[in-house]
C-alpha cells in the first residue's frame, strides 16, 4: 500500500492481498481456477457452503474463512442477487476493489445507488465467455483464455 491508501498492485505487478470470489458456479469457479493458475491467492464463498467446498476441492481457491482483507472481490452470483452482494462486499471489505461478472448492469447499479453505498471502488465487468453447463464441476481454468472481458463504464467515473 502506498502512503495515500491506494493499492500498489499496478506498480508491483502483484495484488496486495487475496481475491475473494463470491459465488461458486461455473463462472465464479472458473475465475478462481484461472486466478489460482496465475499464482493468486483465492478464497471462494457461496450461499451454499457445499458448492463452495466443491469449487475449492477442484482447485478454485480456499473455502476457509478469510483471515485478511481481500484486495479484490469478484461477485459471481445470479443476476437477481448482484446488487445486494456487491453492496455487501463494498461495505464488508472497505479497501477492496469490487467487480462482478454479471451480464446485466442497469438493475444492480440502480440497487447500489438506492442503497447509498460508496461506489468509487466498484468496477462493473462481464467476461464474454461461458458454457451451456453450470456449476463448479463444469468450471475450467481456461474458460477466459483468448476471450474479451468487458469493463463497464458508468456516469461519474
């Protein structure tokens, strides 16, 4: 961390902490697998602890409770839960950058604005990748290889 409280990941090439993936379905588990493959410390959680455990057992990160603040939180929940889970992540991890993998942006962003949560650390995203299969057993570390990942701008940023 620099003296201004900003992460030094850009200059060091490494994250100053682990990544937390919230949601251990196909995309969330694939994010975890890809990050682990790249040497990043990853923690994975899910509303269903059994699903998180399956993802962890496949190598998508640890399903143990976090012992440090994450540098990044990737919210990979179903679209109807994105706004609420992004808000929870922004409030719970006050130094983390929070992103998501949702294909919808307007409704979650409206929910975030309505919640009053500070949005400076939120960066909407959407990987242009997927599969007809679902769940952590369908996840693959190479799901995103050669694929675009949209970073979604918003007013005021």
